C-alpha cells in the first residue's frame, strides 16, 4: 500500500490517505475509503447530537416519561411512553434483569 490523495466530500480539499491508515482500515474490515478530511470529520463528530451523552439524538434531547418500577416500586423516568400493559423497570432493576 502507498499513500493516496483523496478529495473531501464536504469542503473539496485534498487530503492524504496514508498507507498506515489504509492498513488500519483493512484490519478493521472497512470497505470504503474515508470521504472527509480530518477537519471535516472532526467538525461532523462535534456537531452530531448523538455524541451528546445527555440523551441527545438526531431529534434533539429525548423526552422522558414518569413511571414506577415494576420490580422495586421506585419512581423513575423512561425514554418512552409506558403503555401500562407491560412492567417498566428503573435503570438498576433493568440492569439486574439483563444480567440474569
């Protein structure tokens, strides 16, 4: 493998896809070459609301709904509207059930 010059799909500037980066992509099984330069890739990551660890997504912050845990009875909030036909669990009880 040898270095290749690619064109960024966002800003149109040229950037180098190094042999080392190509090797990294091959080891991970990536099929496509990068389509954005490092600066545009970094800006896209920073602007992506899904990177917000406070419940953000493409639609913005999640709406939380009040619920009572079906296992311990604790008041909690969940990111969906409980329908009432199935139990809802707090994060601790949900985690314990997933481990079981």
